[in-house]
C-alpha cells in the first residue's frame, strides 16, 4: 500500500465529502505563511465566480493574520451576495478548521453565506 502523507489524506477526505453536490458552488481556501486567498468555484463549469485575498485588502491599520482572514471572509461573502450566491459548500482543503481558516468561515457566515 502506498503511503499518503497526512496533509494529502486530509484533503482527499474533505473533498470526497463535498463532491456530492456539484450544483452548489464551493468556497475554497488557500493560505500561505503571510496571506490567505478565498474563491468560490462552480465545479460544474470549472469557473471561478468570485475571489478575494488578503493582498488586495486596503486596511488603514496593522492587523494580525487571523483578523485579516476575517476581513477576507467578509469580502468574499459580500462579493458572493452581489452575484446571488447564498448557499455554498466550504472546502478547507488540507487545512484544519482552526485559526485563520475558521476566522474566514465564521466571517463569511456572519455576512450572509450559508454552509
């Protein structure tokens, strides 16, 4: 049996659970050491519908990474609601639902997205 590292195993497990509803767009998250990206993807057509990231945010004060992630979550929710996307699937990829990923998801929920 071929060894799969825990990060890839977690990503496979998460994506297999959300792969059932192709009619519902998915919110996927990517985080690096300094920034975080979120995009809503229509898997049926293979297109990115909306996206937001921490590099493009205009903030007047210095925020930590968790606070910045919450702003990205609010921004992606606002963009999604402008395109009438309310129900989505949340794809955290290989990241644990903790810290910055959780802050982004909670902010998206608070701003009107349902998942």
